[in-house]
């Protein structure tokens, strides 16, 4: 992995990664259009009240000044709650809001370019095929990848990604993740009824959009997800992390 710059930066990055590995269970991702008329700010207040230890702000429609104002609100609230704050796709907003990390897809800014400007943030990368994971691991072995964690998905059928025709299923988790030792998340159409299956397949951090955003009580739903994931981990592995 590309080294961070300076002792202070390395300590910041290490602390963020420890929190990601040790504390994250449910990983809520915003979608204001699916939140039943509630704003991203209202959504954030709900997921933090429910105990989420990480949130991702994904906004493809707001003007830049609105996005930045929202991101700074998210930063203040997540810092108060002791939760990690991730921005989807936008390096400028990540830097200007002092977010803990940034998540990108295969067609977004290359992680190695992001790292040049942001030496101490968490960088997440979406991996939608086994080849993506293989390439990521190859770059790690060459010490040219700055990726901190990767996401496997979409696992189940989802309406949040337009144009997708194929979904991986829980069996793909072990087949993909055996290729790479980095921490990972899973995402895509996940419901409460899937938790035991996903934990059994090796997942420990479940990224969720619709199931939480559409819930009548976001705080309560987030708490249920957190507790169900922790309980399933304990039952299947004997440990909570």
C-alpha cells in the first residue's frame, strides 16, 4: 500500500482504519430520492441515532455549493457521534469537508491519483467482477495500490443501480474475497432476511441503501441492522468483529 506522508498523517490513517475494521457493521449510504420525503440531513440524524459507525454521502444531483454545505453538516454530525464519514466519488468535496474517506467505482478517479492529494483518507473501491478483485490484489502485491477496502456487489437485485442485469449472489463473496486480504463490504439489494446468509459467506460489513432509507423509523431500523449483524457474527464465528 502507498505510504501516507509524515507520522501525523500515518497515525490519522491508521486510526481511521482501526475504526473501520473494529466498529463497522451496517454501512448506511444516502439516497434522498428513496427516503420518503426526508432530507439527507434527517436521514443522517436517524442513522447516527441508531448507532451507525460509518455513513456514506452519495449525491449525484445537488449543485456543488449545496453538496459541500451538506457534506460539512455530515462531517460535523459524524464527528460528534464518533462515526466515520465517507464521500462517494468527489475528491473536491472530500477534501473541503475533511471527510474520513472517499468511495469510488471502476470508472471514477483512480485511487492512486486520489492518494496523491489525500494521503490519510480511507479509499474504498467497488469491485463488481472477480477480475476487478484479482487486479486489485495484483496491484497491492506490486505495492502500487492505495485502496483501503473494497466493495463486492451488487449481491442481490437492486433498483439503485440503473441498467444492471446480473447480480452476484452470496456465493460470490468467498470466491471474490479469497483473492484479496483487504477489508471489504458487500452491497446491493440486501435485506434483513439476508444477514445470516451473508455473515455465513464471510461478510461482516453490510452496505445498505433502500432498506434503511425507506424505513418508517430510520433510527430504529439502523439499530435493528446493527444488532442483527453483531448477533449473527457472534452466533456464526463466536466473535463480534
